[in-house]
């Protein structure tokens, strides 16, 4: 249930509006490699412009050490955004201080200004109130549309709301609605698909989903730790020794809800050119490692997916970066797309799989936030959302 005010609930005419967007996008040699997050912010920006606001955008990009890490500048994002909006986007070479102040002051209704990377200031991640106050001084209203960073209490996501009234943008609203409805009021059967390398990242998620989902399908490197906990030799496979007791505890608690792979694709080295073979789950030979789920597992998982009402998927089924070991992930992507269920996909690699397979249009909702969607699946409150005004 989404009970926060949105931009629909406020009058923005003639106001300066500071919008926290999530423009943390992959950039290579100045070129945007994936514009999903930029496109996700467009409806909010256009609504504010159409309703007579002057729009000031702020975001982080990557993990710069200092402002000298110019590879993390948001300038190329501003240029790209201008093309998408079909209008100029002004750029300020700082997000606080005299440069930002002057640029914000000169901004007129109907104009857009993008501030430089908030993480060029270490105070951002410390949720420093001084930085938050400076950001707030640029505008009359604050809008958080950055679901991807809503799980972080930073100066631009939480701190700023202590100085300005804060409401949600359309992307934030959409993300929270889809995820909260999927977890709290799913169309059943409700199936969760969890992959990725580590079980430690998803312990809370698995425990919470065991109380909500009808089935949980486990793939990726995290399955190895469950196998090891059951006493199977894992060869050179990725295993988390510190998580073995937790894995056993989860297996004991889960009854028939948790489904592990029944066969796997193994390789003699961590490389796309490795020799590979398919084997049933059991003792993995020394010098070999599990890099994908096998065809029997794909068929078994696809059967569970086929008849369900709601699907939440986070994390790939294998070492998806290697085309040779991406088959399990792509097959599961196809099963999800063909299921006819309400489907929500989050987490970088699972989103990439859906997009690369050309199936994105058949997914109900593709989330822009990996970490934030995981924390929602775990049932945790998101600081960036909690800080906004209630309806």
C-alpha cells in the first residue's frame, strides 16, 4: 500500500523543484550503455515542466573517490537527457556551493538543470546535514524519484527532507506499488526466483519470502552453498563457508517451498572457453565448478513458473557474463515472459537477461533498483521513502 504524497498532490507552478533521480547508468567512453533509468525519470520531469515548474535534477554516478575522478561526471547524461526531452538541459559543474546556487537562481519555469555528481562530495554518503541543507536551499519542493537509491539514507535521498517538503515522483510510486502488491497481496501461486553469486546477500530475503511465497526457485552461485550444507563435495565451485549453517537452517525451515537445481552445467575453469559437461547434482569433481543450471532444472523450474499468478525474479541462474553459461538464465527469462503472470524483474543481471533476450515488453514491471528491491523483498523500510510526506 503506497501512502505517500506524490507530485500529483502538490502545486508546483512557478516553483523550483529539486528532483533526486537515479542516473547511475553505465557509461563507456562518454556513451550511455543502458538508458533504462534515464527513461524511467522522463514522466516525472515532463509532468513538472508541463505544470510550470523549474526542474533541478540531482543524482550520483558510480563510486568516485574525489571530484577529480572526472570519468564519473554526469555531463554526458545531461546531453543524452536533452535529446530524450527534446529541449536543452543546463549543467552545473557542482551540486552545492556558489556554482549550483547561481545556476538554480537563474533557472526559469519550464527549464531543466542537472547538477554534477552528488558523490563528488563525501558528505553525500555520510548524510551530512550541512550538505543536505545546501541542496535544499536550491529549491522550494523536493521530489524523490530515485527508487534505486531509496534504501540509502544519504544527504540527497533522506537528509534533504529535513529542510524541504518531500514527495514521490511517478517512478518511485510505480516501483513501490508493484513490489508491495506482489509481496503483500499477490495473485497466487506466488513464485520467487532468486539467483546470483551469494546467499549471504539474500538470507533476509529468503526468510521473508518463505512466509509469503508458494515456491522459491534457487539458482546461481548461491545454490552451491545449499548443496555444500547438505554434504555434497563442490569441487572448485563458489561456496560461502560462513553461510553453511544458515543454509542448513533455511533448508530445514522451508519444507517443500524451496526448490534447488537437480542438474548443473560444470566447467573445468572460470572461462567462456572452458570444457563443459552436464551432470546431476552430486559430487562435483576436483578442478571443476558449477557455472549454470542444467536442462532438467530448467524444465522443472519452467513447469512451476507456467501455472503461477505472480513472479518476482532477482539474480541470474548462472555465470551469465559468459555466453556459454547464460543458457539457464535465458531459458528462465523465456519461461517468465511466456507465463502470463504478473512478473516483476529486478537486479542488474536478471534485467539484462530480459532485455538481451528481447522479452522486456512481456514483463509486467522491470525494476530500476537492485538493492532497493531486495530490501523491499526482505520487508525492510526504505529510508528514502519513509522520509517523504504521508498522504
